[in-house]
C-alpha cells in the first residue's frame, strides 16, 4: 500500500477518503518537518523572552487578558484540552474520525501552528496504527472552529479520554499502550494548536461531498431507467436545447441521460406516439440535476481551499518574526457551503420522489399496473414504499434549513458571531443518507416498471437492471419490503452502477 506524504499544501479530497476508508498510511515530508521545527524554535524564543502573546502565555477567549506565569504555561495547555472536551451525543464513525485526524495533521504540517514535531509525529503514529479518539458529534458552534470535538481528539493524544482500537472502545491511555505509542506532554501553544480550527466540519464536508458527486451520477442513471420505463420522450435532452442555457451541470446531466438512453428499443417503440412532452419531473431532470451539480462544484472549490489552509489561532510566522491573532478558524465559509450542499441534495431526492409517483400512480404511469403490483387489489405492490420516500424527502426539507443563519454569542460575548458550521456538517450526514435511500427506492421501482414492458430498454440500462436483479428480485406478489430496501441502499453504496456504465463505454460527467 503506497504512502501518502503530507506537507500541508498538496492534500486532495480523494486522498482524504482513501486514508479514511482504506487506512492508507501517511508520512510527513522532510520539508514539513523542518518547517514545524523552525516554527517551534521561534515559539521557544518568545516564551524565553517573556513577551506576552495570546495563546502562549495568556488565558483564552474572554480570559485572554490574564497573564500566565511561566511555571504554569504547560498546565495551561492541558487544562485547555480538558476544559474544552465538552461534546455530547453519539461519536463520529471510524472513517469520519480518521478524516478529521488527517486534516488536523495536514494543517499542523504547514508549520504555522507552533507545535513540536514530536507531538505531531505522535498524531501521525496514532492514525497509522489505528488509534481513533472517540469524538462526540454535538457541542461545537463553529466559532473558533471545532474547539470541543478537536479537544476530544487531543485527549487521547495525551493519554486521556476514550478511543476506538481494533473494534473496541477503551480508555485512551490503554489504546495508546496497546498500539505502542507514548502519550505526549503538552507544552506552550500545543493545546491551542490541536483544538483550534475547522477540521471536523471540513472532514465531514469532504466525505459527504465525494458521496454527493457519486449520487449525482447515480441519479442520472436511475432517472434514465425511469424515463424509459414511462415511455418518456428524450427530445427534451437534445443538446440543442441545453446549449441555449449552458449551465455546466445541466449540459452534463442532459448528455448523460441522452447517452444512457441511446438506441433503446423501448424508446423506438413509441417514437410516433401522441405524447410530445413529459411532466417536469421527467422533462426537467437535467435542469434540476444540473443545478445540484453546479452547487456541488461550488462546495468542492471551498473544500479544496480549506483542506490545505492554516485555520488555528494565533498563527506564527517565524520568517517575519510575527505572531498574529486572526480569525481563520471561523467556520463561515464551510457553514454556508455545507448548508448549500444540503439544500441542493434535498432537491435531488425531491425530484426522484416525484418520478417514483409517476411510475406508481395508475393515472400517470402510461399502461403500467397500479403501484406496479401484478395483482392489484390482492397486492399493494410498491404503494407504501412511496410513503417511505415521501417521509425522507420531508425530513430532508427540514434538515435543509440553513444552520449558518443562526447565531448564539459565546465566551462572554467575545465570540459574538459564530458559524454553527458543525451543525451544517452533522445534518448533511443525514441528508446524504436519505438521498441515497430515495434514489435506491426509485431504482427498485424503475426496475419493476421496466420488467412490465415487453420491449427492452437500451443495452446499458438493461445491464443496470440485470445487475440490480441479482440482489433484489422482481416483486411477483407482496412480500416484506424493508429487506429489499436495505439491499437496494447497500447496492448504491458500491461502485457497481458506475462500473457497468463505464464498461459499456459511457463516460458520465
């Protein structure tokens, strides 16, 4: 397994996912090590001189005016981590935690945080050996970044708190011992270097963005199945139409759907029918899917900047001999972008649910059986599955309310405008899960609808249906449905659909 080298400047989104899910090892570059050491030397000079500098020898937040005696500076850092470990609720998954750890390492590797190289290397060792601090999901307001959850990360580093190690939740000290890693003793500035920044919301944003990009491609594939099953006309996807409104996402989605439906015998069977235009949920799929794509591209651009940015405070510039207290920790860029992503993905599920209704409603589904039951009346078919989709869409519409517009001042009004970006990130997790499930439901129903047609769809869509049928059989009569739903969702967690399309020579945009 190849090692990913970390320098604080060149990490990409796909590498974060690789480290999170595949446990790819990482290592610091020699350049980053030298930058970290140089920055630390400057911190030591400041401490020795006794200059009063925020975060090095002062209290924090509203207590920044309190000078800390030299003998208490190290105690200050440990107290910072302990007192700020106040998050609650369920813990992030191992994959999410690994992404958080990697991003914190990457920021520290830039060499502007004042941390010791030994401390940073210990964090690298923890990631490589699978010591995953238990980080509760709730308790951050995205003010000085993710102070509370990042403090939970640092607890294990100093041999406290709890951690996941080899599938078990155990005390942090025990996890470190089992992994053969010595906990660190924090020195001046190190506590603040560890818990000040946006790495929790950024990590969650990255993992959910990458999944959102996949879901957009799935949505085009599944919508193509639906449109063909409903004998929809592909004329609305003609490139001539979309050139006149050339949003990149719209052009990409229209191109995908046209390519997926190309040479479909089912399409040819009704070419001269009386239907000249379809309902919006079919005809306007590229416009809706495309707008979601464009929003995703915006979020990607934000995250690509954020993952390689220095976001703690104060920032230390040894070459300029400056320590500057600024606000790079503020989560507003992430809060706005992750709220945008939740809103966009909500629309992806919303239009999917409307296409589901088109296939199930006997007044709309163009000759298919009511609710796609083979014995309507005796069997309910997929009648109630549409309710599941409707419920998830409704939940997403609540979760799509932006967290970034809220504000509760904290720290005695020192932090008087906070981002709530961690809330944006946390609710995005659920939105993505709900979207995946709604799309899985549409795929299940589209496969059933295609089964009822006497004529085949395009070769690629038939292969999609055939692959899906290997895990979820045709609904011949009513059966317990939730196992099929769970199987369909798991089907979309694998790259099967994208591989089928790629093997057929179609490159999805």
